[in-house]
């Protein structure tokens, strides 16, 4: 009887999580709070990760390593855009969560509007550069002649349309900071669901739609994300919850803009550092040919497929830490981080075992090229060795960010990625003749070291005193 009752309670909680009912996460059971926040956030990131897999799956059906490599090179550059969007989202989530914890709902709305202004200006600047210098960017990344010939339009679409990426991340960060993770989830399900449907139409052509090849993947992505942003804006204007944009929120408030920029600078810095590191890594892998690069691209996309849902769990920790600090409950904030990290470790540990056993069949699903398959398989198996450390590292990083301490992860990332990962990857790949496998080993080693450093610093507790 008790087992049935527990099952019913769990089912009831899952329904609440998916409906997005307004909750107070500063009191009551921590496990319940983590579940209510983490379920929609994991599903949100699961759809984002499925998007990454679908794009490379359809492009790989063109049976053209240059096309797959184009996606890999462009995505490496796009990670710089994601870094700015992620970094900005760290600042707005921290500020909105803190204001909600303090029950200052007007302050939360004002912070949300200022973050949107910042995102629009940043995306316009990036878009202009992308539209005019797409081919030069690919050339700088070491693209072959075939990639330059076929891929420039794909890159131009992705960078030129970056405002859809920026707005989806920033506005979803507002929703998450307010504790309304379900709206963020629905946004990505709509935008990426449309991308999944539109990808084959624009890549291979259908009816009046011509076959755009790899460029079609970028067109589909921009359409899907654009509709997702429209959905977000509708809810910002019509919402009955904590965050609703009103006329009195529209004025630019420079004091809050400056505070958001300071918060976001640390978040942007830590992701830019990590992303720039990935750009160097893909540049090193490109030294070993298009097949190795194609395998790397597929392997990393599969890894993202599992890492992003884990980031959903980490995002739950950021909201819980921010809101509980706002409610003057630092010990509950810390407990929420450790509890969430443990759950994340269970998830990623299971995925690691799956990759170690089934890497080759998974990669074979995307390519039949022997060299690309060999590179992708090694990528999955080697990188997965560090998954247990990643699980704790990403949650602790988001806990720092949710507290408004974006500076600490930035410093850790700088030394971990630029001073350790990049030199190690080059050394293992070239002087030690490890090839692309040397790069994969450097990823596993450095990410694990970064996680350990983050845990040691987090335990000192200085983040509890940060003012937002």
C-alpha cells in the first residue's frame, strides 16, 4: 500500500513539474524542489541535445565528409556565440533568482528586460561580422577548399541569425531564474521540434523547397529558433506568473545594466575560455584530415546529446542556490548543490558505461566511413572516462554562477583550459604522436582536473557572501 502511495506521489510531482505550477523553492523538501526544477530543465536540454544529433545525422546522409566537417568547424565558432549567450544567462538567472528569493518581483522583471536589451545589441554586432566574413572565418579554422566552396553559406546563416540563439538562451534564463522551468522547456521543444521536421525538407528538398544541402540545416535551425523566440515573447507579454513585461519595465536602467554586465562578464568569460579552447582543439584535429574531423564532429555531437541533459540538472542547482541565498538560507543553498551533483553523477556514470561498451555501433549509425568511424569511436570511449568528474564539476560551476560568483569558475576555466588542456592536447597529438586520440585524452584529463579544483574551492564557502 505504501509503495502505491509513493508511486502516486511521484507521479503527482512529475505532473506538477511538467505543468509548471508556481512553487516556493526556499522551503520544504530539497528532493522535491530538485525534482520540480530538474525534470523540465532536463527535458529542455534533452531537446537541445537531440537537435545537435539530428542536424549532424541529416547532414551525414549527404555522404560528404566536407559537409559534416563544415558543421563541426562552424559549431566550433558558434560556441563563441553560445558562450556569450550562456554567460549572459548566468548573470540574469542569478539576479532574477535572487530577486525572486527576496520576493522583489518588480526587480526581477526589470532585470529581465535589461538582459534582453544587452542580448539584442550583442547579437547585432556578431551578425554583421558573420555575414561579411563567413568564408574568412572558415579559412582561419583550417577548412579545406571543398569546405570553403560548400560551407560558407551554412556559416553565414548560423552567425548572421545568431539573435535567435541569444534570445532563446537569455529569455529561458529569465524563466529558469523565476523558477518557471516549464516555459523554458516548452520553448526548446517547439523550436527544436520544428528544426527536426524542417531539416530534411531544406537539406534534401521537397515540393517547392529546393535542396539546399548543408546550408538547409542552418535555414531550418533559424526558422525553428525564430518561432521559439516568438513563443517566449508572447509569454513575456501575456504571462500570469512572476515575470511579465509591463510598460514600467521598458525603460533602460543603466545601474542594473552595469550590474548585469559585471555578472555576465564572469559567466561569458568562463564560457568564452572553454569555447576558445574547443576552437583550438578542433584546429588540432583538423591537422589529421577531413575524416578525422568528421569523426570528431559526430563524436562530440553524441557527447553533447548526453551532457546537455546533465546541464539541465546543473541549471536546477543554479536556481535553487540563487533563490535560497535570496531567502537568507545559505546552508540550504549548499545542500541543494551537493544533492543535485550526486543525482547527476548517477546519470552520467550510467551513460559512461554505455559509451564504453557501445561506442562503435553508436558512431556507425551516423557514418560508414572507416576512418571517421574510428575517430568518432575513440572520441566517445576516451572522453566518457571522465564523466563521473564532469557530473560534479558542471553542477558546482552552476552553483557558483547561481550565487552570482561568476569570477571563480572563470579563473578555474582559464588555468584548466588554456594553461593545461590546449598545451596537453597539442603535446599528446603531435610530439607524442597520439593523433586525434591525444586530443580526446586531453579533454578527459583536463575536464576532470577542473571538476576537482571547483569542488575544493566550493567547499570553502566564500560564494555564500556574494552580493547580487
